[in-house]
C-alpha cells in the first residue's frame, strides 16, 4: 500500500503561475523616424550629379583594387617559380635583362 501512494506522489503535476504584472507603457521605438532619409519625390540635378560622382569613384576604387590584386598574384607567381627553380638546384633561374653597350 505504501508503494501505491509514492507512485501517486511522483505523478502529481505542480503548476507554477506568474504573478500578474501591471500594464507597462509602450516602449519607445528603437530608432528615430526614418522619414528624413526617404528620397524626395523629385530628385534635384545636384543630387543626381553627386550620386553619379560617388558611383564613379566607387567604380574606380573597385577597378584599382582588382588591378592591384592581379598584379600581386602575378608577382607572387613569378617569385614562386623562381624559388622553385633555385630550390631544385639549377642556376640562372632569374632572367637578367640587359642592353648591349656600343663600343
């Protein structure tokens, strides 16, 4: 009989209730009003020109960045080729360019 009462105690569900809280005031919005960033219905020619100049500058920067990356990759490839040549025990791995002097 003692076993059955302990089984009933193990199966009992105890519910926990949260205390009722007073209603809070609405929280302020996380950011200010974004209306000041919205584009005007009619774009002025000065704003269009400024935007195009910024786009051109960004494009030139990206082209320069890509050009620099290609140049760097080429230099690294040449250095690796020369290093592999030297480490394999060969001589004259790096070509020397010269112009013959007239006598």
